[in-house]
C-alpha cells in the first residue's frame, strides 16, 4: 500500500465545486475512506464517490477534474482494496462525460501515471486500465496499448486489450486475429469489429457460438467490457451481448441460440435462453419450440427452469410439450425472481396456464391454497413501447390477471380457492385487488365468491375492486348505466362494460362522445369510440377515430391503444384502403409489431397479425 498525504486534498474548497447531488464537500472524506483497510468502508466509499463524481447528463462535474489526481493515487496503490473499481470510476467519468477543458487539463496533469496502470501487478487493474486508455482519444494512449499488447502475458487481459485496441486504434489488425488459435481472442476481435462493421459478426456465427459456449469463456469474468448487472455480468452477459451482435438477422441468431443451447456448457445453455427470448420477442416465424422441448429434458435444472419460462411466453405454440410440462410441475429446482423465489414447477405451471391446459388447474388450486404469494404484485403496465431488459434468467413472475383471467373455462374449479384466499386474513392488499379484478373479468362465473366479496366492500384500498367484482358477478344492467357513466373517465374497464351492454347503455352516449374527443388520452378515446359503435352502431365518427389511432402501426409504431384500434376495426369489418394498407404492413412484417410488456408481447403480436389477416380476407 502506498501512503497518500491528504493535506493537499483538505486545502481544496470542495464545497464550491459541483458534485452529483450539489456541493462536493464530502469528497475529501470519501477519498480517505477509499484508502482504509476495512474493505466494507473502502468499497462503500468508492460507490459514494461514483455517485458524486459521475457526469450528469453527459456533463463533467467540476469536482471530477479536481479529484482526478487523488483517484489516480488510489489506483496506483493508495487503496488497499478494489483498486480496479477506482480505475473503473475514472473511466466512467471519461466515457460518459462530454469533452471538457478542465477534464482534459486534469488528464494532462496525470498522464504519465495512466499508461503505467497497464503494467500494474493486478490483472484487474490492467483490464480496467486498458479500457480507460481506449476512451481518451490520445495517440499516446494508442501507443501505450500497442506496447502492452506485445508483452501482456495474461490471457484474460489480452482479450480485453483486443476490445480496447479495437476501439482506440483503427489500424489495429482485428481481421488478422480472426484466424487466431484462441477462440476467445477471435470472439473479442469480432466484438471489436462489430463496433464499426455491424455485418461482420454474421460471417462468424459458428465461431461465436463455439467461443461463448465453452468452459474457457469463464475468462471473461471481471472483464472491463462486461459490466451490465442487468444482464448478469461476465460470461452470462457475454452470451447475451454476443447474441445482440446478430440481432438484425433472425436466421443467424437462431443458429447461434441453437448451437449454444445444444453444445454449450451448462451455465451457457441456461444463459442463451435469455437470447432466445429476445429473438422471439423481436421476430416472427422463428421456430424454437422443438429446441425448447429438448431443453425441458436437460440435465441442468436451471436450463429446464428457463426453457419452461420461455415456453410460458409462447402460449399455445408450446402445446406440443404440454405432457413434459405436466411432469415438471413437481420439479423443485428454485431460482430467485424479481420479488420471490420460483420453482421449475411454477414455470411449467405458467406455461400450461398460457396454453389453457386443464391439467394446470389442480396445481393452480394448490398454489392459491398455499402460503406463497406467487404472482407479480406490480399493477403498472406500460402502454407505450418498452425495451426488453429482463432476459430469461430473471423473468418476472406473471400477474394474477395474466395467469387466471384467460382461464374462464376453468372458473368452476378456481373461484372457490380464489374466494378462500381472499377470505384469509393478512393477505397483501395488491394480491387481494388483483384477485378481485380476475373475478370481475369472469363476471357471472364468479357468483360463488359473492359472500367473501361482500366482506371486502368498503376497504379503503381494495374495496372498489371488490365492489366491481361483486357487481360483475351479479351482472350489469340498464339501471347501472348512470353510475358506470360517472366512472367512465376514470376507468377504461368501465368503458368496456358500457360497450358490452350494447343499446341498453344508450344513456351513456353523450359521456362516451366526450371521451372520444382528441382532448382525451389515446386509450380512453379508442375505447370510448369502440363502445359508441357497440351501443349505437354509428360508424361515421368512430371509424376515422380508430383509423387515425391504428395508422402508425404501418411503420411499426406500436402502443396498446393503437393495437386495440386495429382489433376493433377488424371486428367492425372496416376495409377502407387506408385500413387495408395498415393490415398489409402488420401482416407482412417479419419483425414483431407489438413491443410492450413481456409475457403478453408475443400473444399481443399474434393477435395483431390475426386481426390483420381477418381484414385482408
């Protein structure tokens, strides 16, 4: 450990400098904490320093250039623990911050010490140091990286250096490395080439699959180039990000997934199912069902778990493997989800439920009668496009509505256990609300739950859901229209109830006309227009509204209201040239059009395609 004299740091007026949360007055204390021998204190201080010094919206904060000499001193040996994390912090400031004179001057002041990090005894520091130099845009940095490449003995560091040189030096012979004897070096070279030539990986699918699938790919643990905790880091992130290199070509990506899933080591076979999910989310007409069926028999429990989880997202397409899913209902292998632990049996159950297979009903009954809260209690579902960040290994659990609402045909078996769960004291309020919404969606099929629902009416949180379920169980009629019209602006579900009443809801016509104006949200406007048609049969005002909402689908611009508009147009049989143009674009796209949610994404896209096909008949 190299002792640092902190006197100079104490003389700086840090309170006048800007940090991530205002004045940077705590920086000198945190710098000293980073040098402590207690690892918990030191690591915590590095994290807190990162919060203070990382760029804000691309702007280098004024405290960062002033802190740089002290950070370099810590990286050189002033810190006892995690010196590579200090280098990572310096690099993140350099990568994420827009060029700034003060930062450039600070780098000039410490420059001779930065290339020296490439020769540090700790390979982790050398890996981070290489990526740091690659982002500085200096010819002398390129020279230092080339010199290190010639002498670096550590295979792990060499693979990171390939990535660093590929970024920093356009003259570096990446193409020559494609013939290297080391598959991991080839893999690194392809990643580096892809940054400037996105088509390059398509010629090396087999080499990529072989490299990520082998046990040797463990050398990417602690790589400076694999740090996304959402993707698992290290080899798991490597499997996923390598798949991303092929994302524009579904055939190439299918080949990659298949090769890794069949020939890769156990952890890589599990990880590549995250890539499979991304592939299925993005592209139509990709048939992974036979492969997923093979993986349901895999000797590694995590692979069976994730194969069942992916099949749960495919719905009816997974029916060829329903018998095996029934066998897996008893599989006890457990993995951590977003809010609770799940077993392979749970994943198999979700898959069977998505297929509407009656053999899943007894297991659902057992789940409802047990003590676990098996469903996702998050009630928010975005209506706009959302990226896929959860990729297989940490698929969120489904909501109660996602699993149970489609199982109306099994309501006679499930209503009793749902009612018993609602009657049980101490249930999470979000679970109670979700189960009430399921019963409301089943309508009169939920009549057996009325005694329990009556006890829940009046509760300050879920009382309104219980009231809605109770009323739905009894059945809505014309006498309910005034109350429903009063609630319509606050609830899209209520608008749907009014529409389902047809002409009996004529009294709500004016309310629905107000909700169908451009001043309202897209969802309310679309559903109000559709309800108007169901109630009055009017098309003159409703059809233009729905066509306007659905038109962006022709360019792949999806939101839930736009998808709903296309479904409604198909039901109404509107076949104007404008509507047919949208239908042709939706039906003819190989890319999925629906891109919202996770489990429901594929089902919604298939429904869109079915509506488009109906219009084109």
